[in-house]
C-alpha cells in the first residue's frame, strides 16, 4: 500500500501561482507513474498532469503552458507548479498513483482562484 498526502493548496488571485506537493509513504520502492487530478463541483475528475519515474510527463490540454510537474524520488515527492491561474482552475486537487493495478489517491487539497 502507499499513502499520499497533498499540501500547498489555498486561495490565490487570477494570474497568481501556487505549488502543490504530494508526499508518498509506504511501498514507495514500487512507485511508477504519479500525477495530479482535479475535480470541480459538478464536474468529472480530470487529469491535470502525470510524471513517470524517468521524468517524462504529460499535461492536460487545459493546463499546458501554465502548469508543470516534477518529482523528487529521493524525497518520494511530486510537485505541481501552477502559474497564470484562472477561475476555471478552482477545484480539489488529488495526488494519484497506481500500485499493483490499483489506484491510490490522496485526500486532496483545495485550490480556489478568485478575482
């Protein structure tokens, strides 16, 4: 099993920046792809960014050019740098990884973007 704990969410104005962190514990030696998903009220959960053990990444269309993802395996941590935030980025952000074919999710951290 792996446990994921997110931090770094909060309230920010349009155009601002935030950096989210997700620390993994437990079976971290088996971690593979990790990433961030988000869910706004009344909407489906969507992929924001994924990062592989080698550092390769994939970003969702709506955040490409504004967000970046990185990982520090020595700290069992991934990061989501969010720049040029927009109202539509307001959501609960969840850290994710898959282990032994099962999805693992963190509790989420709220990001609110306001004028």
